[in-house]
């Protein structure tokens, strides 16, 4: 156990759960119903945003006449159908969490809304493992602003420098680094060229565990 690191902080999508492909499938299906095909470059821009930020950006980018409430309602209908059937843990997460939970505080810091998070815990095989959770509903300024990780540190009663964060998105990496935390770029969604500002890189949880074990 590292003496300097007191907490391990997890992003949710792409770090705890295999939701990123499902979000992408949902987004493409959603906007196809409005006559829009989302390119791979567009989707990279959308990753790591809160749902509302995604809807606003996409509405503006594609000049949609539908209002946000309509887009959101349709999105949630499609997404929940996919989640209820296909959502699962990222390979290796459960074992890694069992190995570290006695030695470190843990937290979930996600742009997912509290409402959707609670729905996931109730309607899928995913459970709440964490000491605390900070969602997109709990902050005034979501990622890439540092507020989510600053708030996490305050609640855990530690300094941001005493946290190591596992993130798979550019916005998440920026947010954690701006707060002063060390970041493991988890390469489930992007390669290391995209997550270049992370301190460490891991392609799976065995590599995450090795990084944590060698922290001093």
C-alpha cells in the first residue's frame, strides 16, 4: 500500500462498467431517428460529457429542431433497454476492487446523473461498491472542471494529491489533473496519445494493480 495515496477513485463508464459501446450505439440510433449520422470524430468529442451537455452540443451541431426534453426522453428509452439486457462490469474490476478495498478509501466520480445511476443499481447486475459517489447531479461544474474531484477529496477528508484516479476519457483526465490528483489513463476507450496527460497508462486491471502496488 502506498503511504502517499489514501484513496482510489473510479470513473464509471468504461472503467467500472462496459457502457461506452452501449452509449455509442444509443447515440447513433437516437440521432439516426432525426436523420443524422454521427461520425467517429463527432463521437470522440461527445465522450465524457454529461447527458445534458451531450444533448445540447448535438442539437446545436446538427441543427435539430427537437427540444432537449424530447431528445432526452427518447435517449433514455433506448439506453435503458440496452442496459437492462447487456450492461456488465469491465473485466477484472471486481477482483481488483476486492484486493484494494481494505487498504484504500474508494469513490465513484462520474458524469452520469444520480437518477440513471440509481436505475442501473436497481435494474442491472451492477452494484454500488463505493464509499461515496459524486455524480453529474452533485456538482455545479462537471468534468473537465476540477470540482468533482475537489468535492470528492473534501468529503473523504484528504487532499486531492492523496488520490489516484482511474479515467478513460479526456475530460476526466483533465478534471482530475486540474484538481491535483495522479491519473491512470485506462485504455478502454482511447489510446495513450489521446489520454496523453495521464500520469500512468493501463490497458486492463492487472496493469492498474501493478501501478498501484508500485506507488510510493
